[in-house]
C-alpha cells in the first residue's frame, strides 16, 4: 500500500515558518489545482489495491506462480521506493509542473500497456515503470501543493483534503477491483488510464508554471546503486529457496547486491548532492521511525498479499467477496487518519506508534490463533481487519511525524523522503521473504501453507513494538531512579 505523508502536522513542521499565515482566497482555479493533485494521489491508492485484488486471476490466466505474482506487487514498490528521493530532487531542478505532468503521462501509458500485454514478464515491467512514475508524481504533487497554498489555514485545509483522497483511493480500489476483476483482470489496469488522462489535461491547463532551480545536481550513481542493489537483493531472496542458498548463482547475487549497496553508502559520503545525507541516521528517533515504517508496511502489505491468495485460491471466494472482507481495514484508515493529528498533539508520537504496533501484533496473532483450517469471517477475519486498520491509521501519521520531528527546515524533504523510501523498500524485502516461505503452498485446502508467512509478519510487527518500547521504558526507569 503506497501512501504519501500528507499530514498537516508534518507539513507545518517542514514549512519555513515563523511569520503569521496570510489569508488566501480559494478561487475556482485554486480548487482545480487541488482537484488534480488529489486525483493523482487517489489514482495511486486505487491502482495498488485494485491490482492486489486481481492477483489470483492474473496468475490463473497468465500461468504465473506465487513467486512471479509477488513481483507484480514488488515491481511497483521497488520502483517507487528506490527513486522517491531522486524524484523530489528532479522536480526542484527541472521544474515541478514539468516533472509532474511527464510522470503522470508515463503512468497512463504504463497502465494502458499493462492492460494489453499477455506476457507475465512484460506485465511486471509495466508495474516497475508505474512505480518509477509514482516516485516522481508523489513528492512533486506534495511540493506543488505546499508552494501553491499559503502557509497556515489554506495549506492545512488543502493538506487535509489531500490526505483523505490517498486513503479513500485505496479503500475504493478494493471494491472497484472486486467488481472489475469479475469482468476480467485487465480492467484493473485499463480503468486508471482515462482518469489519468483527464488529470493530465486538467493539470496542463491549471497547474502554474514554475522555474527550475538555479543550481544543484543529481546523484545518479546513488540512484542506480540503490535501485540495482535492492532489486537484486529481493530477487535473490525470492529465487534462493528453489535454486539453493549455496548455489553459485545465489552466492554471486548476494555478493553483487552487497557490493552495490556498499557502493551506494560510499557514494553518499562523497558526492556533493547525495540522495541521503547519512549523518541524519545518527538521530535515534529518526532511525526508530524508519525501522517502524518497515514493520508497518512490511507486515501489512505481506499479510494482504497472502490473504488475497488464500481467500481466492484456497477458499475460492469471488474477487468481490474477498475485497469486501478486507474493506474494513481500508475504511478505518480512510476515516480515521484525519483525526490522528489531534492525538499526536495530545499524547506524542512514541505512545501512538506503540499503540499501532500493539494493534498490528494483536491482529496477526488473533488470526493465527483462531483461523484453524477455515477461518470464520465474523470471528477471525473481521476482528483482524479492524485491528490492522486501526494499527495502520495510528501508525502511519505518527511515524511520519516522528521521522521529521526536530529536523531543520532545509532537511525536512530529506527526512520525509527517507522514511517513505524505507517503508517501500522494507516492504519489498519482507514480502520477498514471505513469498519464499509460502511459494508453492497455495494448492492446499486449508490455511496451513500460509502459517510460516503469517508467523513472519507477526514477528516483524512484534519487533517493531519492542523497538519502540525500549526507549519509553528507559525514560520511565530514569524517572523512578
């Protein structure tokens, strides 16, 4: 699930703040710009959830294994996560309007091609390209919003509307994906095309022109080494169980992936304009936020992947029935997220993140404890979805707020982009391991084949909980010492 950090609290911290907010008149053109930006964020959430619902149908028609199906998810996630930081920097250098509209056009073309191809490899390539496009549209859309709407009431109002559309797109995609897959999985790829084209035409007419930055530079070497290293690492984890961990190809892939990632670290310490200033990772709260988003995204995305296959391939539920079963989690995220900012102000991010990880852990453990061979919806699946939805709603905004708390204004973009990158790349790695555990087990008639995968996501969530409990316990112990 791909959601951009759009919480008002995060944006206000990242503003150059000190002066009193100026009043801004909401003209029809201003509403139009916001509508275009919201439509693109809505499309992003819509696309992710629709394709997730369609995975079993895609696998059946194209003859794809569980291992191949995970690449339809991970191709997008890795494309998005690995170039997200470069996307925001490119918008600054080349102009936000130009980058946003170009990336949106690429997104539409990739969607069209994905709906027409009949080869699994080509389909995965289109998903990767769409992820690359989203890596440019997401940060650029937020940048256009924060530069178009004045700091203060106008910007906060725009951000509130913007954030709701991202979560609503995901929830709507579950239902729409179930309906469209009933007619054929290709419609889940083709439906975003006209919507993207309408947004593109409106964007050309409404989004104001801007000037590129006067100076600066790209870190292309860093982008290439990070993307290549992560793709190869995920491929190695997915393919190693069949090939063997001591196979020469596996060992060579591990070595090459490690070399690329080490090369990325070396590059970031030497180039003038790095994707990531590594010194920011010396701040404990920043490190915890980045690891927490891995636990949140990694466990949530992987569990949804398994549930999609389990409910349709094993229990033979229809796509629509499956989508409705998962919908409560999406609804809680959509309607609950806008209120989390008030809770952050009152209780602080550490306690909300702990609540999030507790809710996620309980959800996975409850499913494991009660599923049996054929889980009952009201007793097992529904409570699990409610717990996971609450965990995601509490956790996402809180983690994003902690990831940018106390950071200088000049590095707010870096901190925000870094935590989003960690979430996407971390989710890809967790999903790769889960796929390796459950691959080949979807032909059974009960839940047993998926047990190892759910055990893993439960462990990931518990680790996230413990990671955030430790500093809170230390503070409590120091107070009583």
